[in-house]
C-alpha cells in the first residue's frame, strides 16, 4: 500500500492527526502526511511522547 493510499484511508476513517518518531523507513508516510491538507503530522522525540 502506498503512503498516499494509507493517509487517504486514515482521513476517510476520521483521523486528522498522526504522530511518530522520525524514521527513515517512514519517510514517505511522514512526507505524505505533512503535504496533505486534511492530515497533520506531529513529530515526537520518542514513542512514549507520540502516544501521550
């Protein structure tokens, strides 16, 4: 599944914010979320902060 499809499905399911720790494996997902008008990406220093 492409990052674009995944973000679109998250938006369709009612999500508007995603948070996570910057990671080279997730670059496409993070960049897609940042570029999306209807999604907000919030970077976190660690996994615990991302869930808080």
